[in-house]
C-alpha cells in the first residue's frame, strides 16, 4: 500500500512540475517523474507478497507455480517502457536544445505563437 | 477485371501516376494527362452499348453495407462517355494554358483525372455508400483544383468546399437513412422505389435534393460558384462547376426523382419552384455583373433552373428536356468559360469595362463564344433551343403557365446579358490597352477545345433527334420512335412519378412533342438565304462606316467608348427586383455568409481559449482524462 502511495505522490510531483514550472527542463524532469510513477504503479499491479520469480523449473506443478510466481507481464511492459522512456528523454532534451537556440530562452510562457 | 471498371480505373491510375512524377517532367505530365483523358473517353465510348452489373463484396461496417458494385444502364452509359469527352477537351485546353507559363501542370492533370474517375464512379455506382465515396472524391478534387496554382483561388475554394460539404453531409445522412430503412443496393432500390408520402421518406428525399442542388448549384446553394469563379482557372470552372458538377447533380436529381422515390405533387412543385426562381434570380444577378467570369458563373447557376424545372414537371418530355439541357449546358457553358479563359490569358483582365473590340484579333474565340452565347440564350437551331423547347412544352403539358413564363423570360434575359458580353468584349471600339492582343498564344489546344464545343452546339441542335432517340430517350425508358406516355421513369421503371397529362399513350408525330429540329433548321436556312438574296437584289448596303464626329475634336478611342458595363444598370432601380438584387449582392441571402455570421461569436470564444501556452493545453488534456476516468468509474 505504501508503494501505491509513493506512486501517487510521484505522479503528483511530476504533474506539478509539468503544469506549474515555466522552465522547460523542469517540465522535462516532471514528465520523466510522471513516467516513473506510472512504471512503479504497473510493477505494483503484478507483484505478489513473498512471490517467487516467474521462472518455472522442470517438474514444478503448474497450479502451484501460478499461485506463487509474480505476474511477468507488467515487468515486461515496464522494461519496454523504461527503454522507450530513455529515447523520449533524449528527444525531449534535444528539442529543448533546439528551442533554446531558436528563442534564446527556456521560458515556456514566452512561446505562445499558437495563440488565437 | 471487368470492363465496367475501366472508366474509373484508367483516370484514377493515370492521375495517381502523374501526381507522383517529378515536377520537371512537364512534357510527360501533359502527355499522360491528355492520354489518360483520351483513354477514359475511349473506354466510355466503347462501353456505351454495354449493359450490365458487377459486384464485389467489400466491407460491412456494422450494418452499413459497402460493396464495390457497379452498374451500367442506359442513363449512366452516355453520361460516362460525355464526362470523358469533357475531360479530354479540358486537358487539351490546359495544355495550351500552361504553355510558356509557370505553374504546375502535374497537379492540374492529376486532380483533373482523379475528378474524372470520381465522376465516372458516381455515374456507375450501384451501392449507395460507394456513390457517396466517389461523390466526396469529386468534391475534394474540386477544392484542390480550385486552389491549385493561384493565390486568389483560396477563398473561393474554401467556400466551395464549405457549401459542397454541407451538401455531401446531407447526401450521407440521406443515404444512410435509406440504407437502414430499405437497402444499400441502388438496383434493389430502383426496383421498388420509396413512395414519398410519409414524413420520413420526404425527409430522405429532401436531404438528397439538397445534395443535388448544392452540387449542381441551384439557388440558394449556388453561392460557391460565383465566388469560386473570381479566382479560379477558367478551365477548372469549365470542367467542374460548368460541366461535371452539373452532370452529377442532375444525375442524382433524376435518380432520386424518378428511380429511388415517387415524390408527391407538393415535392414536385417545390422542385419546379426552386427551378423557376433559380432561372430568374441568377439571370438578374448575371445582368449586372462587370466581371466576365462572374457573369458566366451566374449563368451556370441560372441554367440549372431549367433542368430542375424540366425534371420537376415529371412528364417524359420534361425529363428528357431536363437531361438534354444538362448535356447542352455542359457543352456551351464549358465553351464560354474556356473562351473567357483565352481572353484572360491574352489580355490579362476579365473586367468588361476594360475589354473591347477583340473580334478582329481573336476571331476563333469570338466565333466559339458567339455560337455558345446564342446556344445558351436558346436561339434556334442551336442545342440550347432544342432542350429549352422541350422544357417549354413540358410546362405547357403540366399546365403551369407561370413556370413557362419564367422559363421564356429567363431565356430572353440570358440573351440580353450576352448582348452585353459580346458588345463589351468583342464589339465596339478597341481601347488602346488592347492593341497588342493576339490570339493563339496557347498553341492549338485552346482553340481546338473551344471550336469542338461550338461545333457540338450546332450539331446537337441541328441533329437533336439523334441524341434524343438514341441516348436520352432510352435513359427514361423510351423506345426510339415509340409513343409517349405521360409518366416519366428511368429504364422503364413501372411505378415512378405520377402522370401529369394522363398515362394513356399520346399519339404525336414525333415522340418528343412538336420539336422537329431538321425542319426548323431547313426553314431558317431558307429564310436567311431569301434575306441575303433580297439584300443582294435590292443593292442593300449591309454596313456603313463613317468616322464619328465629336464636335471637331480629335477622336479619342478610349474616351469615346460605350463599355457594356452600363447596360442594364437600370435593372437595379426596378421596384421589386432592385432591392432583391442588392440584398443578393450584399451576401445577405447566402447561407455560407449567414453561417459565417452565426459562427463568428462562437469562434471568438474558442480563439480566446487558444492561449498558445503549453500548460493550458496540458490542463485541458488532464481535465479530459479526469472526465473519462470519472465516467468509467461511474458506469
């Protein structure tokens, strides 16, 4: 339960950074925190207290294995998500760099060319 | 692979090929564009006697059944071939237009061929949803063609897309209502047409009628044509609003009025009233225009009224007249638009006040436009007369003298406004700024297209019995030389429109009323000959030229002109007509402008919401997610 609360707190921290902070790098950091909060939440969903690793040894009874092993699906999903997150982080940082070169500023509120 | 696919697949494939060719292969673009159009016309002409249907199951969208079903009947056959012919002439004209100019022939030919494919698809479709798909394709290509190559085409293109989009939406809703109620197959629908006496069927009919009116350009959904005309290539105007959109709109109108529905007297009267009002309203607007292309575009609207009036009478003679008029209108209207395009290409202006005296320097353009102007005004023995005559007779047969008066008066005013055009453009003294103008800058393609169309005006007028007996008559189930029954149907459909002048066969010497074009032409020729002989015998001098006396001052060509723009200015001061014209010219009656006025406050609110700040958009996203989660948890 504590871990769910931690995920919720992390989500809140990340959203705060995204919504309130004007500095683009802080927004990037906020988004990364949101991402990890979601990862943590997904991992929690598949976890069983005191469970074993989802690797079935020869001769192990199927019903007992399913009862004891943690769910591997969220783990696989999160592993993929972390890798994608890495790429996303690189892309965001690169775009931030380009924005700085173009505007000479990282203040998101000064970039309002889509207005109206 | 079935033959019926050819008129759709050939222009579609060639159009896509042209679209993806590199821009510098201009010669190949031209070759493929004209070749593709020629092949389409060839396919249509070869298939003109083919009858049959093919069908491939495509997809079932949860109750909406979309099959790739095609059907060629006596109506679609000649309409497809004629669409191909118009594509050929437009493509040939375009070759001249782009000669020695910049611009992108590739795009032009790609959109042109894809529009042809879409039009043939509409004419051949045997599934309601397939028809809507092809119909949309034509709308989209119209938008792209109107916006191609010219900056000033953009607002007209947007407006055309808006108004046609409304019509297309009505078509889609109407078609889905029919499909859910009865069937998705057009053949099955035609076998047992819907009797439009309940409110739901009347609603479906009206929705489809709106689509047909928007496409063909009947009032009050006509407003996109004049706006588009001011900024679009003349050849685009000739091909789409001038010819193909008329064919499609009137095709749909004829289908719904004769084949799919059995409309009651009230609906028929409504169609005829819209037709009569369109004839008169648009022709009055045309008379007071100063821009040649805009003037022609109001005539393109006005002529639709005749087709609506003819088909609205429901008599076989009226329907045949309406369909024949659709064909004739496409020919002479395309000729007039192409002529206007030639004039613009050589002089650089469409302002009737600045043009003048071009008859000597542009003889081919003058000849073609002269014939087409007489044809549109319904002067015998040209084709416009033949079809208008059938419509007049239909009004008599339907005992609707008011509509007859409207149609005759509309023709007279059409002639009046073309006297203005011919005077301002070709006759009268030539202003000095027109001195360097020469014909033929566009090579052979432009005059070829115009002269072909003008020749068709004469041929279809003198030999009007040939298309009527062989193509248009059979389309409404009329055997060549057969007797007339009062009620018109498509393909001899048993239970279409109620009879107007009795279902008993009427014994007439000619199956279509009293029109005898060959006799008429002969009498006219004799009359002209007699007149010439008399003039010759009496030593009558046909033409006298004297220098104009201006009080001893030197004669200044530019100052002493009588530009045609002053003609009919008094029309605007007539008691009832004047205020209506001013209202029309100000855009008060235009549904597009009305929607704009109503939509502006809403748009202003939305614009204020667009702060352009990332955090605001993020906030909206989160709010949306929160609502979705709340709904999911709640349910």
